[in-house]
C-alpha cells in the first residue's frame, strides 16, 4: 500500500496500523510518557479508523495525517504534559553513565525549559525531534505553513540553547 492509497477497508487499515503504530507510539511516549503512550497511540488509530473515509491523499501524506491526529490527542493531555515536565525539573536524578539521549531526557533543566515553550513551539519541536518528521510533514500534521514550522522551531531552539549547550560539549 502506498502512502496515497485509500484506507477505507479494514484490511488496508490494518496495514496502516502495522506500518505506523511504532513511530506514533514513540512520538506520543516522548510527549506524555510510556504509560499514556499506549492508550493515546491506540486512540490515534481508533480516531483514524473512524475518520478513514475522510482522508484525502491530495491534501497530504497518510503519515502526516496520523501525526496530526496524535498531536491533537496529545493536546488533550497538555496539562498532564506540563506537570510531567515540571516534575522532571524538580527531581534529582543521577547522571546516566552512557548515551547522550538519556542525559538529555533525564536533564531536569530540559524538562523545565520544555514546559516554558508555547504549545505551538513544543508541538513543532517534538514532532521533529521525536517523530522525525520534516518541515513539510509537520506543517501538514499541524495545519500550518512550513514557514511557521521553521519560525517556531527556531524560537524553540533559541529558548532551549542554554540548556542544551552543556550537553553538546559533553562528548
């Protein structure tokens, strides 16, 4: 099944689920934590299945459509997400022995900085960083222009630079 193929049937939708569930799950887990990720990722595909006849490949790719649904569901959990980042900023966590990714995720200052981004900046940044979407896909997923994606990402990076700078020189 190509990205532009219709997803009207159950069998075709099963292929969509099998192809994209893991990456949607990783994105949602990065936003909300592993416990909520299973439920929100599953709900993403439930919503997509319910709306499968409204998917229009002329308006964008299937992957971006799924991440748009996931991002909207994450928005419902925004207060929980903000509490999660504030909590991370308050806990003392021993520095992991290896892995840049682990150090960044466990960094309390990063959690605090993420909680201070606007929701739009956070959505763009985390779609790029966690879902590995390009600017055009983020724009499709959020219903904004690629220029807006670029400006939000630039603002988010500037706000996070003081927190990330020490990590960049660690290795």
